[in-house]
C-alpha cells in the first residue's frame, strides 16, 4: 500500500479526473494547509495546478498557465481543447457554464454572506462545503436549441456535442434536460470568465430569463 498520501491523491486525481469533496483525502486537502501545500508543490513540478474552488462540489487538476502553450499551441494554431472538443463544442460548453453555473454561484454567494455572521474563520474551508452541493437548475434541451441553435451549428451539431460533453463529465442528460456534471463548475476560472460573460450580450438573456441578477455582476468584479 502506498503510504505517500500526496502521491496517492495526485495519482487518483490523474486517473479519475475528479474527486468529490466528501472523499476523505480531499477533505484533508481542504483543511490541512501543509498537506495542500505539498500536493500543490508536486503538481506544480509537473506543470499542473489544483482546481479546488470553494463553491464547487468536486476537485480536479489542470495545466498551469505557463504550460498551456506547450499543450494547446500546435502547428502555429491554438487548439480549442486537448480532449477532442471542436470549437463549437467548446462554445456550447461556455454557454452551458453561463446558464447553469453563474445562477448557482449567485445563490451560493448569497448563502455564504448569510453564514459569515455565525461561523468563525477557523472553519472557513469547511463551512463552504454544504453550499458547494447546492443543486443547480437544469436547462431543457429545447430551450437551448431555441436560443442558441443557429449560433452553434443547428440541432444536429448540438445533438452531437451534448453526449460528448456528458461523457467527459461536464454535464448530465436526463429526460431531455441538461444538468450540471462533476466538472462543469471547474471548467473555467470564475474570476476570469464571469466578467467576460456578464459584460457581454449573454448577460441580457440571462437576466431576461430570471437566471441572473445585478448582484452576480457585482460579485464577479
């Protein structure tokens, strides 16, 4: 049995791609600063970084910014992804992230603010865990097609991309409704991506459908 806890956790993250926050080693990672430092240092030595957003229900890993070009820049062109996603599938992923994660994050931020008055800083990492599991709201496929079908290549292309995103763990498809998958919340850097979306045309549609309020825009900045 491997008694190197850091190596064992990194191996599991590499092999399984993500782990839930309830996992014993992940919980240790979130509350043991020395253990987390060791894991992050070892990951950095291989060009990787930890994805452990306090509001996300799962933890994963990604390339460091410094190593992205060595992976994505091929033949003088920047690849859309390293997991076989075409550009239209990546665009669909961005839209689903905005439609599902941004509204959920707004509710989480509101809940976190309410808890701050009653919980001490000592348990800061732990107190966010229940909020991380707040259920996101699904998006009916017909609504997605109606709003974005023409922009994303039509029904055929979207129907091809959705199962692909599901197999990769970004979404779950249930009765023609698109739900959040384990990796959707970690797909993009919230601090970087949210302002770009909220300052663009997509924000107007989100607000029209009641999926977003002005407070999310303020929090993203």
